[in-house]
C-alpha cells in the first residue's frame, strides 16, 4: 500500500522498522516528491543495487560481506559445553550460505561482518557457524586485525559483533573507512538491516564499490 509522507514520518519517529521501495516504473510518482516531503533520514531503494553475478572477476578479490547472524540462543544442556549459549534457530545463517558459497567458489577472499543481540561476542559460536555454513570460519576480534588477515588470507573469516563498536550505530564515516581498509568491494546480504543507517550498511557504501548479495536480490525481487 502507498503511504503518505506524514505516515512515513510517523513510522520513523516511532522507530518502526520498514523498507520503502520507490518503484517508479510501477507507480506514478513525481520526481523529487520523497526528497522534499519525507524525513531525509529514511533510506529508499530506487533500484536494485548492482548484483554480484554481474562481476566478471572475483578471483582474489577482497570482499567485505555484510551478513545476518542475529539469531536467538539458548543454554546448552550438554555437559561438554558447560551451559554455554548455543544457536537455537539457524534459519538466518543458512540463508547466507548461497552467497558465501558463490564467492568462495569464484575465488574471493571473504571477511564477514554481522551483529548479534543475544550475546556480546560471536567467539563461542564460531564452531556452530562453521558447521552450518559448511566452511571453516576464522575469527577476528577487532577491525584492526582485518588488514593483516587479508595479507595472509586463510579462508573466510568473521569479524566479531560489529555493534561492539559504538561508531557502527552512529553511521560514522571514519569508522566505515577503517572497516573498508584493504577491501576491493562490499556486498550486502543482510536484508533485515538494509534500512539501517549504520556504518556497515550505509556509510560503507560511500567508501567501497557496493553490490547486493544473492539473498538481498531475491528479497527485493519478491517485493517488486
């Protein structure tokens, strides 16, 4: 359904999560209408971002991949894990596998970035993530470790919870530049956060050539 500018602004003020698609081919929308009337902090997808399958050469390209690993956890009943938190629902993680597989199969060097709300760090979840994704996953504790890892790449890696960095949710441009250092391109495969004005979602696209992951491409196509 089409919403008025006032309704959209009210949703924004209430901090409701939403994505607005400006589908100019499907609706008669005057150019500039949204820019003039809707809160400028709203993010609009005017067209699909470039797609990774349009990239001719991925071999040895250093790729920063935004993924969605914000999954629920539960306390393990296993004595071996000593009451450690484990993943209780892995659907979101499985949905990332297609894009990760595609990049790896085409020779890209991939570092994933994600957030998680149920726990401070991904560190104890790395073995589970590796099992679900079907790849050994290296763990990077901080942004400062990325450049050295890319120089001595040893397979796909995951940066620890990006929201440990206060600059992430501030959409800090300098932090985005630090995050982008050493990478050739950025791919967003985390559809659930596409509307967020966060550094690993928004500011990063001002620094690196940016593409839609296979999942984001599929989700937006369904909305269209």
